[in-house]
């Protein structure tokens, strides 16, 4: 990448850039060109063996256990885990060499259109994995505590490692979902939009673009991610607010929000927190407001083999609650939070970047589309 | 049996971790050399073709071979088995 996508990303030394790009390319190769070939072993060996064994059922855990014994898949687990850790470390090394320059730029952008509200006293939830998805230090940068580095690393990692997936601004998700939402709800004109667990704002900014007259706010528990996100949004001249709050209890008034959503947040929490988030969404929404939560499709959308693919994330990529979250009955949970069944929906948002010609397999989305489930109050 | 061991714990697993990590360093080195050759060509010094066509003079060839032999000794020397003590 010769041009940086925004002013809060700085060009690294060429060798560091090569290493960073390489780990992303290897991850893509392992996911898109190696793993899909293992389904044949499931079809021809594992499925018949499980079907013939009266003591075992054809569920995703049984499939995953059997697939772990398949040599090529075992090798994939090892290489994929190493590549994931190395990819984040490669980005962090670059950020560590640039922290002073990044801090200077963030300070210069401090009066920019984006607003930052930090609450250092906000407790960091203990259900968030310390090294979530093998990013050393995790979202709160435990052990190092730099005010920006965790956010800068996360931004580089998703922009570089997944540049074919979500664009250099990692905004394909936001644009694609906003487009699908306005298609499904053409009368919907939110005045206040809230994203829960916004991290650095990759998905948040497209919603300001889609609804330019709305107040757009993102909350997160991570100070470094919010601080970086605000500087990044100012660099991109986008007037959004980043506020350090816990999605379970944001502190915003009842019925003060028209659109509340999350993207790949809930699988990183826990059952109690997820239920609290759904209840908080119901409390926050005005009548007619919309809640949605986007993540990988829940298990009830997938065949057992595709469910079993999550075994790697759960046991080797520090995503233990995926097992719980993807098994939740979302509609039952939305009902428990107070939403009406006849106002619930599940949607798939086609990836706009894939429609423009990118290979769906490289984007690592399911056939080039994003899943979301929600309800209208 | 090896496939019953938890993933990541066997010697083979650890070897694969190491070789995977090492693969990045090979790529980084090769690309840096590629860049050096491109810059040298851009500055009118020499190009990749000069490197491809290079034939070392006898003294240099011996020196390169000695370096290769030393590398083999350092990296693979431990493959020798000790003669049994009597």
C-alpha cells in the first residue's frame, strides 16, 4: 500500500511492511485455499464414522474432535494460530516504532470534528479476553497501557491483513449493512445512532455517511481504541462521538436512540452481558427505533460442519464465548429483552466490495455477505 | 498416538510453528534483496541481470563454498551420532 488510507496510519519501514502484508496473505491463503479442502475428509470419513457410531451424535463438537485428528487439519490449526499471532505482533511492532508520531498527530487532530469522552474510572469487564483473537495485549493494552497503541494496532491489523476483505478503511461492513437496512426499512430516518463496542470506528463512520444529519455515537470500554478512533475519525473529517461506556449500561436516557447496533461485539462478552446488552437496547430505543447485532451467522443458520469450523476460534484464537453466543436463540433473547416477535428480523447484507469485483472467498465473508439480526421497537 | 496429543504440544507441532514463523523472515529477506537490486539499477549501478549472471572468481568461489560448509556444520552438525563409548 503506497498511500495511507488516513492520516492516523503512517508508512512503516519496507521490511516491516513486507512482514505485515505477508502474514495477512498467509492467513488468507490458509482460510480461503487450504481449509475448504478439508470438507471432503468430513464428508467421506468423519460423517460416515459418526453416523455409524451409536454412542456419538453428529454435532459440531463431535465433528471438531474428529477433524482435529486429521493430520492436514491439525497442521492448519498450528499454522493458522501462529499466523494470527504473528500478524498482530507485526502490526504492533510497527506501531511501537511510531507511537510518538501518532500521539503528535492525535494531539493535532484533537479539535477535529470527532469528539472523545474518556472515563478512566470505567472498570474493564473481566469477561473480555486479555489477548482477544491473539492480539498481544488485547483491547486495553494490558502490560503496556499506551493511550493509543492498541487502537492503532487493531486498525492496521484489520486494514492490512484484511484489505481484500473490508477495504483499506475497513468500512465495507458498515456501508453494506447501512445499504441493506435502508432497503429493508425505507421509511427509517434515525436522528440518533449508537454503536455498542465501536472499537476504532470502522463500522461507525459509514453510518454517519448513510445518515449525515444524525448524531452518531460509538461507545466502547477500551480507552486506547476510542482515543485512536476519534483521531482517525477527525483525520477522515467525520463528526462522530467516541465515548467510554459499557454497552450493558451506557447511562444514556430511556428512549433516546433511534438506531442501536453492534458488530462482532457480543461473541467477545458472555451470556449475562449479552442479555444485558439486549435489555439495554430495548431501554434506549424510541418507539419505531431499530436494534441490530451483526456477527458471524449463529449456528442455527449453519450446517454442523460449518458450525465446527468455529472450534479453532474458540480454542486457539481466544474466543471462548463463540460457543455460547452462536448457540443462543436470538429471537428468544430479543423477546426476553422486551421486543415483539412480529417486529424481529434476520437479514444478510451483500458485501458492496464483493459486488465491485473482489473474490468472495478472499473476503472471508460467507459468500460475500454480512449477517445481522434485530428487532424494531 | 501423536494425533491424540493436544494440538500445539508435539515436537512436530512446535516444528511447524517455527517453520511458519521462519517463512516470514525468508520472504522479508528476499524482498529486501529485490529492493536493493531495483534501487541499484535505478541508480545506474547494476541490475538483477548482473546478479543472475555473476560468476565468482576462483578465490571468491572458494570463500563462498567455505561459508556454505560452515552453515551446514552449524545448522546440521547435530545430526551426527556420537560413537558409542566402550
